[in-house]
């Protein structure tokens, strides 16, 4: 039995009541108790992006020649991110609906670039985002996955070299990866990619809006962007640490020749020439405008300040974890994303359940059993409360 569209609609007031009811069992992100999912930029900035979204709510990014405002904002957003990531002058890019789309676009471009290879493959670390597997599934590309072992679980460059062959069309490095926030050995990957003449994609979906600012603050961050000569493309999410509205990410290419492979054109349609650079057709003007708005609203200093506060909060949590006798941080995370494991006496999944009963949501991860934390601005005011609950939860499940 399907739900029938009601004959007579309900009014706004009733809708508002329904929303309240619908949200009742959601994660309580507003009190900073989820790590990830929601990147709340604070009250003022939230108003800025919501207003920007509403100002371009009805505009459509489908055809860049129709709404010149959207084209201009998109070009400026792409250009600002390109310079943030040390792109050379000829670098170009495109706004997409999210990291997944950015990654699919880059893989499609690489596949087209290597159109003579009948059975292409890509090589990724097991910590790479599943968007690469999803893209591979869509594009019929084989994925060769390299394990991440040891004290600092990043992929081993010799293992990557071992699985490369003449059909490898892309190497992938994450900056950082999602599961434990570690940055892949990108310098070595770049060297390998140069030597073998393979397209290197850097997935900076998570790090693109945090690593450059930590660097400006003096943190020692290894080169992760276009400074590495083999990097052909980079994905960066604005809707994560860029604090834009959901539905905004950028894919960048070292030059226009590479980007051209991402494009789709159909010329024989009765409706006219249909050209589309990315996967979407109709696109929300709101997401474009809010990306442009938040970047201009924060500016370099705003992002730098947020990065500093966020890093401070992350370090505080990490310190509490390291000082507990039961838990241990995985590897040496440089940014504000990390995971932690049990030293053996407690079960981290039980810990996650206990924390959830106190309202805190942490992702449970596998290989090794660990809990994930992405710290963003919305968490900052609640860090002390979290640490207290974390310590109490450890004590509670220990016996
Ligand atoms: C979030 C994320 C993605 C995918 O982005 P979506 O916006 O969820 O599609 C890809 N890579 C990394 C490292 C991510 O954190």
C-alpha cells in the first residue's frame, strides 16, 4: 500500500509541527554531539549561507550562459580554491554536488584521457573513500586496493608500485583519509606517478579547507596539493570544512586539456545542443551562492581562525584519549580528523554505545575496531562536556 497524496494540502503551521515531530529522533547535532555529518559554522555564518541560498533559490546552474551571476560565482569559487591549493595558472575546475561527484568526474576524465586502455584500473589505499569504488562501479573500472598496516596505517609505496600495470589510469592519495585522518605518503606517490607517467588524484575532500590554514598557522603539513608535480586532479568539499551548504564541492584539474575529458556534449537532440560539464543537469543556484558567500564572508583570516580553534579542540580531545589508560589514537593525525582504538581491555563498540546513551554520536569503524571523530566548529563549545562523558563512559564499561 503506497501513501496517497492528500487531496487537500495542509498549511504552513501544520507543516512546521510535522517537521518538529519528524526531527524528534534525529541526531542532536545542534548541541554539538555529533562528530561529522553536520558542519555548523556558528549562528552568524549560518544565517549568511542560508540567506545566500535563498537569494538564488530558484536560479538554475544548468546552463551557465543563462544565469551569469551563477557562472561568475562558480568561476570565482573555483579560482579561489585553485589558488588556495597552489594550482598553476592554467588550472581549471568545476563545482559539483559533493565529493562523490567530484571523484566520479575526475575518474571519468582520466578514463577518457586514457581511452586506448580497454580494461583500466585504479590503485587506492583501503582507507580511500568508497566514492572511488562507486565511481569504478559506474565507469566499469577495476579497483586495486592496497592494505594500510602498521603503527601509522598508511599505504606502502612499494605495494602500490607492485600492483600497478600498463592498464593503471589513476593513483589516489587522500589528504587526509576519512577513517583515521592520516595523510597518505603523497610525495612518494607523486614520485611514483611521475616515474610511471600515471594520473595522480589527491582526495582533499576533507582536508582542502583545513590543511592550507593549518599550514598558514605554522603547522608542518607535507605538500598535498598542486605543488606535487604529478598531481593531475584534486577533489575538495566546500560542504565540509568550507562550511558551505550541502551540495557544494570542487574538482580541479592541472590544465584545461584534462578537464575537457570530463565534459559531455550531445548535438543531435531536437531540444538543441545539450552540453554539460558534470554529472548533474539542473543544479541549485543556492548551493553555488552559499559556497561563494561563505568563502567571501570568512576570508582567509576567518578560515584560519576557525582552523586554529578546531585544531585546539581536537588536540584537547586527543590529549584526554591519550591520557586514559584504555585508549590510543591511531597514527599521528595532523589535522582535526582522527580515530582511536582500545588498548585491549575495553571494547570500543561498547564505549560508543555508552556515549550514545549520553547523546554523543561517534562512528564505529572496522580494521581495527575504532571510533571516529571529525571535529568542526559546532563541537567546540562542548568539548569539555564530551571529555567528561568520555572518561565517565570508560570507567563505567571497564568493570
Ligand atoms: C566526504 C568525503 C568524500 C565524499 O564526499 P561526499 O560529499 O560525501 O560525496 C570523499 N572523500 C573523503 C576523504 C571524504 O571525507
